[in-house]
C-alpha cells in the first residue's frame, strides 16, 4: 500500500518554505502586512498546517484508535515524533544564548522541551520562533482519540465537535480579540490553542465527510479558485484584520478548501519537481523549526567577520542551509526516534502520512 499521499507532502513543503521566506524577509526588510501574499501565508500557512495535521491524524489513526491502549500508543508515537526535534532546537538555542552571555530560566526550558507550554502557559513566548504552534498541536493530539472515537461511533457526533470548535473560534475572533489593536499586541490571545482548534477539527472532518469522494478534475478548478481568492482577496493594514471579523471567515474557509484541493488532487507528478516536493514534505517539521536557528547563526557569523549580506543572499542562504540541515537531522536523528516509537507500540497503522 502506498505509504504517503504525495500531494499533501507537496503542500507541506510549500507551506514550510513560505513560512521560512515570510520570517526571513520580514526580519531582513521589515514587517510584511496583510496585503502581501507572504503576509497572508505568514498567518494562514500555519493555519493550513493545523488543517493538514487533523487530516493526517484521521488518515493514519481513524481505524487504529479503538480504546485506552491504542490511545496511549498514539500518544507515544506523537511524543517521540515531536519531542526529539524540539530538544535539538531548544538546546541549540540555549547553547547559542549561553555563548552570547544570556541565560534562559530552567522552568522555561522544561516547559519547552516537554511542550507543556501549550497546556499551562500558551501566552508566554517560546524559546524557538514558531514553536507556539507545536504546543497547540500537542493540545490537539491530547483530544484526538476522543474526537476519532466519536466520529467512528456516529459521524454527526464528530461534526458536533467541529461545530463547537467553530463557536470557540467565533468567540476569539469576534470578542476576545480587538480589531482596533494590532495582532502583535494580542499575540498571546491568538496563540491560545482553542483559537485555532477549529482548523484541526476541520482537517479531521475532511477525512470523515469526504474520504469517499473520488479524485476528479473538478477539484482542480476549486483549488485554483481558492488559491486565487487567497492571493487577491482585498485586505490591507495590520494582520489583525485577517484573524478577526470577515477576514477570519474568508481566509479560514479558503485554507480548508486549499487543503481539500491537495487532498483530492486527481493526478501525481513523478518528475524531479514532484519528488523534490515529496522529500521536502517529509522534512517539513525540521524546516519549520530550524530555520530561525540557521538565520541566527548566520547573523552571528556575518557580524563576527564584519560581512554584510544582502537580504536576497541571506534568504537564499537560510533556505539552502535549512533544507540541508533538516535532511541531515531527519535521517540521522529524527528517524531513529520514529523507529523507537514503532517498536514501543505493537499495532501499526496501515500507512504513515506525517
């Protein structure tokens, strides 16, 4: 049986690169607003990752999680997939900070290496840029067995969970967050796991409600329309307008449709580009979590040798070095823990999609 859905890996890879570009360009040239394509992806690239994550968990574990035992096995597999790279990223950042004469509190290090910050202190800043979303994911994983069991029992029960998560999202976008203030000023509220929970639930719902839908050409027209609207939808100013009011509805719906379009894409690319994107999809976690480290090291080196890198050179260097580092770390480090997780759990899902 085919082990992965290639088109979902393509989307993962493209999103990881887009978030990398968003971060590096904004750090080099200044904050990107909501009117730019990268400015939109800076927020909703992560949102699409949440949708992808929910869809992936449903694809892999919908027929696997049946009881307490299999739920525990699921948690073990998620922990050994997430924690090792977090350890690598956190301790690398702590070491670099130490060399610069800075210290992180032990409590903060513990919360980061255990990803417990998603449960107990989500509003606090994480050691690694972007790690807040990993904390959110861990909260979602803790709820996944319950959601999948509900869907397997009665589809409408699972869809009620989706509806409840949408109600929570409406509360955050309409009441908890103020569109007259900036997103940066309300970042702690935005990072609340239950603000984005509906995206993860939407991914699970895509599987349970549309898994039997055939992959046909009309899906590509829907995907093209959604991508066009995502790019050209008229919005400007601070990114707060994308996560509150009408903007939240529009970009959230488009994000789910884009993931659906890649999920049901009716053809495959077996050429060099397709294979490259597939490989990029497998190391997405590393690309996402390690690029701030690569950027930081390059900044230290450039200052040490008094070399000023042009922003375009910096972007290219960070992209290339991050992909190389992510490949090395994945094959020499992450895979070992993935294999340990499989040995610790007896039952094996039919295919792995993340």
